[in-house]
C-alpha cells in the first residue's frame, strides 16, 4: 500500500513519481493493476466525465461519488481527492469538513490550489487532523478567471521566485508534495531543486519529481481538446467507435448474438414447448 511516505522515498531515491487521474471503478482498476504511484480524482472530471465547460460548476457532493468509485477500484493505490471550487474557501471549518468527507469517501489525501493565508492555515489544520494535503501552484484552474485564462506561469525570474516562495510556504505548512502546472521546464527545475518535498509536473517539464496528466487525454478517450503537454499513448476514442460500429453491424445483420452468446433449452424442454404450440 502506497502512502505519503512513498512520495518522499521516491524523491529521495531520485526515482520519478508517476500519477494519473481516474474517475470511475473500471479505469481505477486498470491503473491500479499497472502499479501507478498515485491516483488523483481531479476536478477535471467536470469536463471529462460530466461534460461541463469548466471545473467551476462541480460540487463536493459530485466529487465524493467519483472518489468512492475510484477507491473501490484501486485498493492498492494512494488516492487524492481534488477539492472543487469554493468547497474550502469560505472558512477553515468549511474546508476541514469537506476535506474530511473526501477521506471518509475513500481518499487518502486532498489537493488544494493556491497559497494565501487561508490556504496555509487550512493545510495546517488538515495535517494536524490527519488529512494529508497536496498543494497546487503555477496555473491554478480554479483561479482561471482572475489570472486571465490558460496562461503559462513563472516566465520571469521575479515570478519564479514568487512561486518558489509560495512553494516553500506550502512545504512549511505541511504539504507532502506540490503540483506545478504550466510552468517553463527551467523554472520548474529551479523550484524542485529548492524544495525538500516532491513536485508533480503537469506541463512543467521533465525535471519535476514526477508527472501527472489526465488519463482520458493520454489514452485518446477525451477529444474535445488536447493540451500541448499531452502525449497520446493510445487512441481509445477511435477504438470504442470502431467497436460500437461492429456491434451495430452484427445486430443489424443478425450475427450477434450467435449461439455462443445464447442460452439453449434442453431437448426435452424444447419438445414440451413445441407440444404446447
């Protein structure tokens, strides 16, 4: 069973951390069997699984459904529940209560975006209460409206230092790791080298302590858009479409179900049925 100590051990041993998202039982099973280091039940499921235009509208109650499903499918994995927009911003009590719901639903940790005083205080309360926290800096999707969209962060020396300072505050507050999103590779390398805890990159280059991407992106299942930092390792969308077309064709021409997919009466029962007619 993987724990927060797994993250630190991998970083200390200079071994990369491999993370992916999962939103359902069967996907979680497959990822778990592949021996992934950790699974994030990300609020990206708002778009990937529920068809929302962005992550703003998903609620904590919706997130909990998916956390429960993933936790049942990936019993050996370290599961992190993404705290959705405004589920932890109103008060420390609200954030702590919702983080606890994530853990009770099956998560082993939660992820929080940002680094203001409220977030730092909440991280401390969570860790004091036995709830591990993964931080998130750089491009933070829940602040997309205030930062002006999908913008690369940390492109100047001054801004890199600001992100590093925030990362060090998160580390001090008790985060076991930090996601760095949409940050130039050199910037992410500098930040990673100046932290004790691991960094997990998404669009942040190869020098982070590990990587995370959306599973549906790398497997070619989600096709609405493909971020620049995504490499497709499969094309499930086309495979699913082709499989469904084959199914439709066989249903139409009556080759499915065949005898192999059907149940038969015994000879005696057939005779009885015919005699009734």
